[in-house]
C-alpha cells in the first residue's frame, strides 16, 4: 500500500507541474477568451458604427475567432512581412487605400498557391473569366492570377470601379465578395445605402468584419497575444529578372542554366503552371531568379 501511495503522490506532482507549466505559458503567450475590443475602428477611413449593437457584436465575433486561430494568424503575420511590401506600393500607385491589403489576407491567408472550391486562385482569388477581363493571362502554361504584382493591379482596377459605383470603399470591399450586381440588388430592395445597414448572405455579411478583425489584430499583435520576433518573420529574397520572349520547352533544364532547380524556379514564379512555357506570340515575360538564399 505504501508503494501505491508513493506512486499516486509522484503522479499527482507530475500532473500539478504540467498544469503549472501550461498555465504559465498560456498566460504569457495568449489572450484566449480575452478580447481587447477596440473603442473605435475604421476601414479605409470610413468609420465603423460600433454604437450599432449588431455591428459591435459581429466585429467581436471575428476578432475572437482570429485571435484564437493561433497557428493560422501567426502564419499570416509571418507572410505579411514578405508580401505587404509588394502589395502596398501598388495600392498607393492606384490610389486604393492601404487597408485593402487586409482584403488579400482574408481572401487567401496570403498563400500564393491558394485555390478555392469554386476555382478562384492566387492571393487575390480571381476566377479565370474575371482575371482575363482585367488583363491577366490564364492558359495551360501561364496563369497570372498567381503573379502577385499583376493580380494586385487587377484587384485595384476592380476596386476603383466598385468605389465609383457605390461611393464607398466599404461597399467596394463587400462587392469583391458578393459581386457588384448582388450587393446593388440588396441595397435597392432593402432601401438602404450603407454596408452596415444591409442584410446580405452570411459570407458577404461577415466579409468586411473579417477584414477589420485581421487589421486590428495585425496592427496590435501584442494586445492579442501574438509576440512574434522580427527574425521569425518571412522575407523576400533578392532576385534578378530575365526577359524571355520565346517558348521554353523544358523549364527544369532552363532552371539549371540559371544556377537553380525547377522547384526554386516555380517557387519564385508560381504563375508558370507547367513544365514548359508556350509563347507563340513572342510575348515578353519577366522571370525572377533568386540571387541569394540557396547557396
């Protein structure tokens, strides 16, 4: 009996120690269940009416969800350090508010190769037809929906048209998900003119709130339990660009001639969708070759 008693005591000590370690880590690294709800927030300079009860509740929901999706939110923050420096100047060039970079976040979690069930692809999640309408090439060997600069420019063109139509950046953002026609129809039938006053399908109804939640968390990571050190963030590697105006029959062989391999070539040029590049029209493509990070 004494042996059994000693075993029980040891086991209890181990359990207590484990709980203490967990509790200490829990309190230090996360704010699970503790939402630092903002006193005020805006999207693209358009103030969110938090005094409206359902608006406040809907935003609270998205903040709580994303502050507790730890691995997903941490990865988004790490990727943002790599992709935001490319997206931000393009938004500025077109006069699109900087907050729209968070739209890209909720569309794809900043995963370059992201593909939706409906077939939308890339960081900005374009459908093939829409991509072509906005000037992007979508073929068997080239798909510029995966080209960050070109897809960001296409997104800007869409958003500028939507802003002109609705007179509101918030509604322009909502229409990126629900479509201009769909959002317009609901505004007209419900006799309202504001995103926060209209009842939309759930995905579009949550859409801007998800953007706001990620904006709030990513701008104030410490407040929401995310203490990511600078050295942990992902970053872009320096590259050189080569102009190619002919077909390439074997991209693996081409990569070797550039001192890299096929995997690295595709990683830096995800818009190349096959093991070859068909170019019958002699179009000039710019292929990026990393100059550091692989030697």
